[in-house]
C-alpha cells in the first residue's frame, strides 16, 4: 500500500514557483496555503526573494533547514527536473507537480523522465498538470482553486483540471464539506487507486467522489475500489463513456478511456455509483454524506401535491424502488390532522391545504415511527404556505425527533422556494428544486447498499 | 374545433367567490386579475358586498349589464351548480371552475352533472379542481398562483394543481416568459387537445409545455398533438409513466394514466418531446423558446475545460448527436489566439488560460461562420477568469454578430458562476450550471426536428 501519510500530514511544505507577482499560479497557491491556516512550516522557494507574503523565502528546497515532506512545484515544465533533483537532495517525499506541458501536450518523454527521476530519490509524484490538493483536517489548501473550502467528510479526486477546480467552487456553493480535494491530472505516478486506499482508512472521509476519464491499471482500480466500497460509498463521474466522448478524452489527456460497456461493468464490480452528470454526482454526494444509512426498506414520501408525489414515485420506480403502503399507525396519526379526502397510502399526500404545522407533524410522526426507515419530503409552493416556514418545520421536526433517518427534500416554486432550499442546504438537509432529484438522491443511498451487497457476494466477504 | 376565443379574449370576466376576506381563493384571483392589468370589465360576484377591491360587486352574474364571457367560480362544490344556472342565464361562455370536491374525491356524479348542466346553456367548463388560467396577451391572470408571470411565448398546460402552481413560480424564477398557463385539473370538459388546437394557431405561442398524467381521448390527443408538433414543439412531463407511478396518479386524480410503454409510443407518434423530469422540461423549454431552429447539423462545442467538453460530448452522443470536426476556417481563426497545444477539433478547447476575450472571439467566429449551425458554450470557473466577464463576452458576441443561431451555455463553478448564469438567463440566453444540461438542452432542439420529420412522414404531409 502506498503510504500517503506525509502528503496529508506533512511537517513542512515548500512552494516552488511563488513570486512577487500575485497572479502567478505559485503565488496563489502560497497565499491559499497560508490563509487557509496550515499549521506546519511553509517555505516559499525563490532565488530572487528573501521574503514572500511575510515568510522567509529560500533559494532552493535543499537550503531549508527543517524537514520538507511536500514540494509543490509550479515552474515551467522544462525546469521541473531540476526542481526534482533539488527536492531529492532535501529528502522531499512528495512532489506535487502543478506544471503542465507534459503528456497532455504530447510530451510523453519528459513525463516519464519526471517519474524516473523522482523515484530515484524515493519521491512520489502527484500530477503533473494539476491544480493542487486540499486536506482540511490538516488545514492544507495547496491549490490555486477557491480558498474557503468547507471542512467535511467528502473526498473528491479529479482527473480533470478546469472542471475539477470549478467543481471545487461548487462544493462551497452547495455547502458540501470536504475532507480532501485531490487533482490527479496526468496520473504519471500516483493515481486514483492510491488515494482510494488512503481514504479507505481515513476517519475524516465517509464518501468518495471521483471524476475519471481513464485509469492506468484497471484491475488494481477495481480491486481496491471494491474493497473500499464495502466501507464507504464511492461515486464516479465517468467521462468519456461513449465512443465519441472517449475520443474527446483521448485528445485532451492522452489517456485511453476504454469502451462504454467495459466501464459500466467495471464500475459495478467495484461497487461504484456511476453518475453520468455532475449534477447527479453532487446530488448523491449530499444525500450520502449528510444522511445515515437506512435501517430497512420502508421509504415514505410526504407531499402537499399529488403531481409531485407521482413524479417521485416514477423516479423511484425507475431506480428500482417500488413504494409500499405506509405503516398503518403512521396513517392513523396523520389522519388526525389531514383532511378526510387525503390519500395517505404512499405517497402520503397531506394536500395543498397543508400549513407548515402539518409538515412538522407528519415528518415528526414518520421519524418517530420505528417501521419507517427513510423519508422523501416534497413541497409545492402554493398560495397558502410560505416555503421558508415549511423548511423550518422540516428542520424542527428533524431536531425535535432526536432521530437520525435518511431524508431528502424536494421543493418546487419560485424565489422564496429557492431561498428555502438554500436554508435547508445550509443546515445539511439535502434539498433539491424538483421532486425527481430528491427521489433520485434517496435512491442513490439504496443503490449503494445493493452495490455493497453485490461486491460482498462477489468477493465472498462479510462487511 | 373548440372555439376558445372568448376564454382568452373575453369582454368581461365575473369572479364568483371573491369576498372581503383577502385569503379566500376567490379574493386572491380577483386581486391577481385586477393587478395584472386585465383591460376588460371585471365583475366581482358577491350578494353580501356592494364593492370589492374598488370594483362594484354584483349579487349574481345575471344581474351584470354588460357581456360576461368568462365566470371564474370559486365556491364550495355543492354550490357550483347554482352558479352554473346563473351563468347560463347571463350568457356566459366559459365556466372556469376552481372549486375542488369533484371526481378527485370520488364525487363523480356531481362532476358529470356539472358538465351536463353547463352544456345545456352552451357553457364550456375548464376544471374543476384547478388553480385558474393566465393569458398574457390579454393581461389575464385569473389564477391564485403568483401574480407577476412574465409575458413570453411559452404555453403551459398543467393537469396537476399544486405542482402546476409551484411551476408557475418557477417560470418567474427562471425568467421563462409565458403566453399562457392553463390549469386543467379534472378535465371534466375541456382537455389538453382543445388547448393544443388553440395554441396551434396562437401567434403568441411558439412552444407548448404539458404536464400530463392521463388523457380522456387518447386518439384525439395524438392526432391533434401530431398536427400541432409540425408547427411548434410540444414538451410533455408525463407523470405516472411507471406502473407504480400510474397507481399513485390514479389515487390522486382518479384518471387512468395508461401503461408506460403505450405512453412512450403515443408521445412519439404525437411528435412530443418526452421529459421525465420537471428540470429537463424547463431546460428544454428555455432552449426551444429562446432559440431559433438550427439551419443544419454542424454543432460546435466551445470550452475552456477538457473535462467539461468530454461530458458534453458524452451527453450529446447519448442523445444521438455525434460531434464532427469543426469547420477548417473556424479552427484557423481560433488558432490565431489560442495556444498551440489547444485541441480544436470539436469540442474546441480554448484551454484553461482563456480570458473573457477569447470567449468573445471564439463565439463571434462560430456565429459568423456559415458552416456552423449551433453552438454549446462551456465554461469552468478558474483562477484566471471571472464568470461575469465570460457571461458578458458571450452576450456581446451574440449581440455584435447580429446573427441568430441556437446557443446553450453551461457554466460550472461557485457563487460568481451562479450569478453569471442568472445574468445570461435574464438576457434570454439559455444557461445551465453543468455541461450536461447545456448539451441535453441543445439536443432537445435537434430531437424536436427529428420528431417533426417522423410525424410528417407518418402523416404523409409536408410542413
């Protein structure tokens, strides 16, 4: 197993390529690293400066006195090998090579020499052609992405640079807390499997998100991912999954993406939730990282609109989940306040007349009912309710119940509904702007459980 | 053909059930009708008031002097028949029956009697169990939904009440301009096909959106929709499309939703774009209503991120669109500013270094190139660009070109990107938060063209 301890818990980090120009990639990384609050030693490396951003600058890594475990390298490609030689002398363990200009532009030889040279010194390489990495438990943001990533339990590994850095921003927008973000770019040395192994045993990580175009060693990837998926869900945006997409991927990373069918099978064998879109992946990440695993199959849908309930029922069915009748005692409890014509089978339609309070009561009853294992709450904005009131009722019911069950919320409406969704999101309740997304996100939790069973059977292990 | 002229261009509208209580449904409708600016006569009907909201109130419709073409009825179900008798005396042409308590709660007989009675007087019934209707060319908002719907070219017909009214709010949030919103509820009399026929010839409508659970006369629906789809795109959210969903639909509207396979075939025969989710439907509505029809198949994707380009390529392929190489002269033009390593085949990757200006130049070149017929623009938020700058460059290129071609935009990132998407949306450029949604929305335009061909062949007509 690749030991990544010193990458994620380094004693000192050197930043090679930071300068007085604040727009240089190296300078942005240095700034992020300082401002995000990394507590170990930070060494700007620049032969033309004595001091950068208030820190003493060094002419070379090997001129630093203390231990330097990580060197973040952002210099022109042609100078990277010299930096590796210097890093080798300094006893660096990981070279995080931001620089582009390698295999992705056809410069295969330079990339191979980079790895050979690094390995000569016992250095492992992350990259090249990456935007850096983040590990929030160590307060490391050694990236040129946005600074204020939110600490949490999701690890995100991205093969794509621009899309990855953009999605880093999306995690903040969507209040998705991360343990780590790793840009793996060309994967000249370290690749997905190495990081999966680290996150497998990382107590700070409970959900793993991958953006993959291709992997070098498919067999190892499936083997390791399969093992990891028994412990924590892995979601993969698999790009280049059609023939046309694979060709596009090959032209931009030079990696072989593999045929679509092969990938679908491979991801299943590895227990990985296969997301075709960025939106699905993020929706599922929220549902899986903010919710516990359900204790059983009884999923109830609570709604104030029949149409929303039908759409959710359809989406669930399309995801292999057929709703069964709500537990009798739950129906009885809801009958106490819902109008007599309300259809309570499942979906439980508390009708368009439902005020905030009915949402509170219905959700509280469902949470407290031991036969209910998971809940999808749907809301259509009407003239008689106010979306924020409903959102608050949902949050109150969750808090007051003291019971943790998986919940997703779908709220449809205008500006006020949009604000209500933001409010729930800020409080780590997975809320979505449509019934279908709420239903699909809930379904992803159950799909993970099925995949886990499948992998366990395949590997003949218990978990 | 059902003549709906006086429903959409009435000389006078009576509101039965408005009162001094502003929270009553009837009062909300009256208020919307007045405030949205309907220029014909409005007659509040209430035997206990002389005046409501500054308008003279009448004890009955038949006591009104001028012509009353439409009566909006919001009284308890048991009183609706009396109102119909009164409306009959007054020569009303359309009863818009908001009231619930009919077939949807098992009261089939009352619903049948309602239609019989109305037809006796030559009155056509919209509803019952609806939230009203909107027709922006006549400044009619006779609904209890949000007031400030945006005038535009989309007609939305909804079988669902709560979901429909919520989606009315979504049209405002998403800047989707509507010609009309019609809540058809129980469809006791007028149903989808009647409205499709009206919108077919309505010069104010260019795209039609349906939310359907079931229809009464399937054959007539397919026949009429097929004819209409030759002229303008129809998008349908078909709810109750799985067996489980159909059961849920039956329990809430009492309508037979029909098997999933039958529906898929039926919608295709009718030339209707089948949307499984509310989000897809609204995405496609924006793409179709804000764009012209492309003059040919050459679709180019412009991106600053390879990964986003691959995701779009995959999504397009999954929707039957295989990207071909960009026109040579376009590539040559982009080579003038893009770095030498940029991959310009298609997707055209102007690279992560691309500043706003390159977006402007690339898009302008694509718009001006006669061999390019449609453009998907993708953007990943990076450290070197600002999303609003990119959005403005896109809008400037569209304006400066003076050329209309279908465009969709996918922008991935954080808060600033979200604002940029809003900015483009406000300017009627269909913009989405992921590459896949931008690609799928573009694909919906091409799918419409294919469906139109299919229907034309089936009906052996030219269009």
